[in-house]
C-alpha cells in the first residue's frame, strides 16, 4: 500500500489555497474552523492521530445534524460538511502506509460519504473509492478457492415454482419495433415480456453477474440492505452491510438462521447502487424503448434488486412506467390492473396506500372476499426477460432462487 498516498494526493488540489471550503452561515464558524484545520493538516507535517482526531470531530458533528429531525429537513450544507469530514478521514487513514484494515475502513468512510453526504469537489469520494478498491484488488488475489464451493452452495435451492396457467400468462414478444411496442403496449398500458432486448448487456454475457463477480467489483462496498421477509412486516428493518457481508449472510446463509429457524431474508433493493458502483452500471444499458418517454434520460431511476430465494415484494403500485429486467435467477410475478384497485384492499395509511393488505399467494378470504374476483396476469421471469409493468399496475414479486433484477422507472 506504499504508493497509495501518492495516488490519492495526485487527485487532491496541489495546495491549501486551491482547496475549496465555502459554506453558508447555516454552518457555525467553529465547525468551519475545524474543517480549515483538517485542510491545513493535509498539506503540513503533523501526527496521524491529530489528523484523525480532527476529521472524526467533523464527521461526528455533521453526523448528528444529519440524524436530527426528518431527512427532508436536513440542510444540504450539513451533507457537504459530512462529505468533507469523510474526505479528511480517508486522507488521515491512508497517509502513512496503511494496513489492509485501514484501507477497508477508508472504503467504508467513502461509502458513508456517498450515501449520506452531498457531492463535493467533482464527486471526489467516488474517484477516491475507485483508487482504494483497485489497491485492495492488488493485494487480494488468491483467495477464491473457497468461493467456488460457496457458489455451488448458493445454487442449491428448491423453490416452490407455481405453474403458469396459459390464459393468465403475460404475453411475450421478441424485440418488437418501437412503433409496435408503443401502439400495442405503451399507449393501451398492456403488460408484455420483451425477449432478446438485453442479450447484449455485459451483465448477461461479457462478465455475468456471478457471486464471484459481484464480490470482485463491489464486495467491500457498504450498502443499505432491507432485512425481513417483506416491508409490510413489523420486524422489517434496514441496515448497512458490505456486499460481502450481505452475500455471506443472506445469499449463502453462512452461520445464521432466523428466529423461527428458517433462512433469514435480506434484500439489497436500492437505487444508489449503480451510482455508488459505476462498474455495475457499465454492465447494463437503458432499454431503447425508454426513448418513448417524455422525460430526460437522467430522470430514469435505475434500481437494483438482489436477494435470495423467497424474498417478496408485496403487491404494490408505482407512479411510473417500469421495465423490470431479470439478470440472474427467476421470479414469480403477478400483475393486477389499476381498474381493480377496489378488490385489492390497499392499506389505509398515507405511507402504505400504494400497497395491498392481501398476501397474494395466501389470501385471507374472509377479510378480503373481493380479492379472489380480481383478474390478474402472471409469469415466471427468467434471465434475459424484461417485463413491462405499465404505470400504476399492481405488482407482486417473489424470487424463486438467488436473483438479481434491474428496474427502470420512467415516465
Ligand atoms: O423485484 C422486486 O422484488 C420488486 C420490483 C419492483 O417492485 C419494481 O421494480 O418496482
């Protein structure tokens, strides 16, 4: 790791004067002073303890501000302060021939800055984390023997695969023209599975998203994870884990059983993953059909959905059109039209009004008698399939095996 600091300092401004530190009066002068002291320490000789101490104070003070009140009300200036604190902390960790543990801590610090902070200095934390990851890769070459065994274990699953009735099956089309998709599906809001439109994605061919591959590009990255079988359950929660921890705990089921003795369920379901890990974003493409939308390409939200067999997204609807692309494993999906909303018993609360109270595959017929009368379409989505879920269409999703899908929300 001896050369690490020279790579890091090459992306920092050359001197204190050219290092920007401008804040509005929302940030107290005592905090700005701490930031300036950390900046000075970047360019002069001092002890690593002193550098670390200052940076940690900035991180701790701003962290408290980020966690006071609701997220919506947190001033962006405090998110910038937090990002600077993380930057100074990474510099303190990596300055003097850091150990592997210190570099891992620096990666985690960058991720926290990326997740909770605001972008600073041309998104310098993103550039830093790439440098740190490449350094870690250099030192971690020959550790994959045991992982080959793990992959085999991950594939042993016996899912309950529902048989799809022909008259309820979502229709399939192979690479329809834009015009045909627009006329037959987008305008009348009719679901369809598009085949053959993502075969060129590197995620499906050049470097398929195996567990090995995900570990190599993102293993040490810290990401938010949903814990629990479905977000409507009382014991559902969110936590932060590295991708390696998530894989060990929830995909490979190492050393863990849930309270009822079954497999613990965790879902890496989030939109930041592709901004955080650009290597994964480079493996996918925005479907051409999104050009039929009125908005800008930048307005398309790309979500990752990575989890073990048995993860369930309860029946819910979203306010945008959706292309759900299956990359790894398969999923059982049911769709209901928004016209049948009154038979689906949405929750009353504002927070969950887009989610049905009914457990789709095990409905309580006494509480929800109309549910059985609601017509639906269904499918098993396989790798390479892309399901068009029209805006507001209710969808229920259950993974049948370890699964990774990518969704594109567009309008
Ligand atoms: O795949 C899933 O579990 C849920 C996908 C979903 O709800 C969506 O793309 O909107």
